[in-house]
C-alpha cells in the first residue's frame, strides 16, 4: 500500500494520460537543461550486471544501456511503460518491463548491482520510502545512480518553495524536493555528486 494511496492513484492517471506526448513535450528541456549530458554521465557508471531502472517512463534511457547489462525497466504507469516497450522492439537486446511502485518494489532484497532513476524522485509521493526500497533491492557494494532536479539554494530555493504547490498541482513533479537529504534519510551514503545545471539538477551516486 503506498504512503498516500489517493495521490498515487492520481499519478497513475496523470502519467498514463501524458504518455503519448511526453517525449515531444520534454524534448526542448533535454538539451536546454543539460539532461542529455546528465543521462550520459549516469551511464558512464553502468557497465554490466543486473540493473533496475525505477520510473523508466517512455524509455528515454534505453539507448544508453550497455550490451552487457541485464535490464529491468519499471514504472508505476502502464501507459508510460507501453511506450518504452514499443521503443525496445526496435532494439536487439532484451529488457524486462515491470509495472511496480517505487515505494513498494516487486523485487527481492539484494537483486540488483545498480538501481537508477532519472527525473523520478521529484514525483514519487514518499521519496524517502522509494529510496529505501532502492537500497533494499541493491546488492552489497551496489550503487544507486540518480539524475534529479531538486530545490536550489538561496533565493531561488525560497521561490521554488512558494511556487511548488501550484507547480506540482499543474505538472505533477515537485520542484523543491531536498533530494540529497532524502537520500541520506533513506540510509544511503552519497559518494559522488556532479552538477548538470547550476545546483538545481545533479547526478548523484550513492551506496
Ligand atoms: C518525469 S517522468 C521521467 C521518466 C524517465 N525516467 C525519463 O527520464 O524520461 C517521471 C516518471 O516517474 C514515474 N513515477 C512516478 N511516481 C512513481 C512511483 N511511485 N513509482 C514508480 N514510478 C513512478 C512516472 O510514471 C513517470 O514515468
């Protein structure tokens, strides 16, 4: 059971509705905000082994996976994941697709060498619980790798706090998540942080 069941139900509906247009609507941001570079950085760390992607969405990361990885792409929204399945058909390598909530991952403890997520923990209703789940399904010595936007420091952070209730109602994702704190609260240790766009978008590696 999710921490906030009604919010989670609403998110499934919202992301299912958005699935068809998601790639087109987000294309301008990919370059403007450096997300393309951020995705490439995430995959510098993923060479092989069992990889779980949480919130894989429409499969934007599929082209980046190395040949030697066994990939499980998961998402809460069947509509988003259906787009990823279509994309994977054009590629030779096998990917397993699983509809599951980040807050309650349908995998056994220690099942993966790497758990990764890109632009997901801004949306998961209980991000600390989701990050704890990422830690649970990670093998000893494995890594959680995230590309996330988060609350910036200073004036901009205070502005984002002010705008967040409206922004999240309109768009879904929260713009003021304290993701580094959330990672630590989930019991993970940050081992690397790379700035993608100001202090607002980062690639974070945690163990
Ligand atoms: C902004 S999109 C990012 C999609 C993809 N990772 C990317 O980089 O384009 C957020 C994704 O997170 C998924 N999501 C939101 N809440 C989730 C949850 N609780 N568990 C799993 N996936 C979730 C949404 O369905 C959506 O596909």
